[in-house]
C-alpha cells in the first residue's frame, strides 16, 4: 500500500476510484431525489385531484337541482382548473356524466346509500353522477396543446335521490283550517320528523303534555313565515329541539300527481265512480261503484206519524244509488296505481306500492305492512313502503255499507287502551300521504288530511211497528224515512231543518251521516296512529270541539259544504215524541273525550329520509330549484374516458 501511494500511477488509480465512487453516489442521490420529486408530484396530483373530484360531483348535483328532467345521458362541460406553485404547474380537467338508473320491477336490489332492499318495483329511479379528473403538466397554452398527461386519474360515482314530500313529517302549504281559522300545535303534540310550512306556524301553551304545555319538535322546523305563539314569548330551545329556521324558502306544492298520472297503472272511469280496494299483501281485489244519475222519490208528510193521519204535503227529492260490481284485482307489489275516481282503500301491503286518486281518498281500514306488526315501528322493514296520493283530500271514513254483505260497518273506531299508550284503537296508517287538492281560493276545496262526519247528531232509524186495524187484525209494518215523513225536506229558508234553536226535536240532516239514519252515532272514535308522513294543502281537522265557537256551525243553519251543521254536538239524549225511545250521539266504548274525532299518535317513518314511495310527488323550491339527497360517493378504478 505504501508503494502504491508513493507511486504516481497508484495515485492516479486511487483518484479515478474515488471519482467513480463519487459519480455513483451522485447518481444514487439524484435517483433518490428524482424519485422523491415524482412521489411528491403524484401525491400532490392525487390529493388535489381528490378535492376536485368531489367538487365536480357537487357541480353535477347542482346542475341536477336546476334541471332534474334530464333525458338520456347528460355531460357537464369540461372544466380546466390551473394550479400553480413555485415548483409545480398543473392543469386539472374535470367532467361528469349524469343519467338515471332504474331498478326494474322484477329485480331485487339495493340502491347504494339508501338502505332500501327488496322488490323496489316500477319507477324506483335514482340519479348517478360519474365524475373523472385528469391532470396535465403546465398551465394555459402549455397544458392545452401539450400531450403530457399524468398517470394519476381520479374517478367516482355519486348516487343522488330527488327529495320528495315524504321527507317531511308535516308539510302544509297553508297552515290554516278549511274555515280559515288558526290551527295550533299544543302541548300534546310531539313531532318526531321534519316540519315545513309555506305560511306562519302557530303554537300555543295549552293542552297538557310533558313539555309544560308547549308542543315539542324533535327535528328541524322550517317556515316561509314566522312562529306565531300564544303567549307571545316561548322557550325556543325547549319547543324547537331540532332547530328552527324562519323566512325559509317556500316549496311549490303541486295540484296534481303528474308523474303518477303519466306512469302509474290507470284504473277507473272518472267522476261518478267509487273504487273500493282491499290490498292483500302482494295483490289486491276490489269493487267498482257506479253512482247513478239520480231517481226522484216522493214521501208524504203526515200531521201524525206513523199514519194513518192527514197528509200535509209531499216531499220530493233525488236519491243517488251506488251500483257495486265486483271483479277488480291484480298484482300490487312493486307497482304504482292512479285511480281515476274516488278511492276507498285499506289492507296489508307488501313491497313498494303507491295508490293515487283523482277524487277524494277514503281510508276504510288500516294501512298496514306485511313485515311490520301493529303497532310496531317499521324501521327494520326494508321491503314494504306505501305512498297514498289524492288530488283532492284524504279522509278517515266514518262508516259505509259493505257491498259484499250489505252490512253497515264502522271500520275506524277503537278504545284508547286497545294498544299500549300512546297507541290506541282506531286506525293505523303506515304510509306517506299527500293531499294535493287546490281549491282555487275556496278553502273548503283545498286538500286536507282529516276525518269524515265531524258533527254527529242522532237520526231516527227504520222501525218495525205492530199495527192494529179497526177490524181487529194486526200486522208488523216497517216504517223508514221517518224523519223525512215528519218535516220538510229538502229544507228551505222559510222551513229549515228542525234544531233546538227552533224549539224543535233536533236531528241529523238526512244523508249527512254516511250511515244515515243512525240513532247512536259516534263522537270520540279512538286514535289515529301514523307511522309515515303527511303533506297537505291546508291543515285538516282530526278532532273538533262539540261546539265550535270559532265558526257558526251551531246556530241552527245547515250548509254542510261550508261546515255549518245545525247545532252543537253535546251527547244529550232526545226522546222520540211518538215511539218513546231515546237517541243520542255517543263516544265509542273506551274512547274518552268531550269532543268529536280522534286523538293523535303521529310518528315519522325514518326510512323515508332515504327511500321514496313509487312515483311520489317530488319537492321543488319556489324559483325552480330541486333539492337532492346524496347516497353513497364511491371511488372506483378510473375509466379512460366518460364518452
């Protein structure tokens, strides 16, 4: 080694060796630096691309919210986003492909991000937004003309569902009664879902409950107006526990079920027809009732009744009969129906079903779900979802004559203790309901969710009487239309229908009660148990005072179309002056209260936040914006192109 160091050639060899080592070290360091630089660039492009990818998906959603009526496939315009720093310049190109996807009636599938499984059926549509982000080196013309694309690309798929009115526990276009009087939320009202009104919302500290007399809202409440409180000061956080927004954007409330009309299965012949539908899980059966044009009837009024006696005059009036024909039926699960006419409906529903009607819809029994036992919460039921849509009103039917056996039935009455509190007997409704009727400035024609026969009074039933004749013979004779045989009908202004105000025997106006004549009609009828959502043009009554001082329905005048129904409902018995028996309105056994109608047990069906009944009316903000709900946002292996 000493010789090598002292030798000139040895020194040169060592120098060359050191040079080689230095070169190799430099190359290694350069390689490491280059690798670090590439890693930094790729990581930068990946992170930046991820942010822009989400922004691009939101851009697609914003376009959908402005125009949800897309047909086929729509591409957003390409957007170029330059990003410059001291050591890097990149241009990111973003674009989305927007289209509808539909789960066919025969498929069993899960819509991403909704939690909905099962036979989703005809019309279960949602939107997909596929977004792609690519990067190029440089900015401006360098990026535009260059072909130096990055190997880093980002691609995602976002599921979007347009918001429907089923998202609201309560939606009201006008928060006033059909009489244009205030309707309040009271102490007993505990509202579990979202609430919106396009007008002021009235609250009142009254009626008991567990919140010091105040109503309780557990979810967000929005109003295009303001909260009007009695008293004026109210504990904000105690009442509106889910939040409150006043002067919120208003929503358009459609007068027709446009999509259901166009795409649902059509049944019915229009005005003058009633369709009595019973849903039997996956199928349905039913009757068609044709309302006759009317027949003239004459009834003699006697000075004493029953006759013989002197006739005073003859009442002449028109009676319209309903001719029932059986034979309706078919598959119901996974289908949406539009009934052109008046719809009477009840049953146990399987799968996704929506039933709509051009006329009033009457609930003639429970709207139950196959996979949820009454009175349980349907939250774990992933297969059965019901929508009910009327282009007029939705009413809980008081009673009807069953066309199958001609029996008179009261389908929606029950005792308060029939189920565990707060559920009681009466009616169970597992459905999202929308009453769309637009009365064109006539509040009595606006769509409401309410109950039938709100001012019950007794009427004289048909009687079998043993008659004795002068020759000593006897015969059992049936007397009917007794009230009409005793007084003027139809009544006139000069001879109104008798009421206590006139000092006469107070009775029901003929045919006001759908089961007329009825000696003991029901006042308190139990509980309305809802697991679902309610949207209505105007707030309908579900309970009435026996003597509504807010409107002159108690002054002896009968004009049913504008809620004037004779005299107060007080339950006092009256005695027939000839036959001697008593009649009175009464509470259904076990249904407590001093008024008329139902107690409320309303619960929001939280499944409706992520699933929508078939062809159910969609929400649109005034001004045209369509609110959308997001499902899953999934990152997937990038495609080369969206085209």
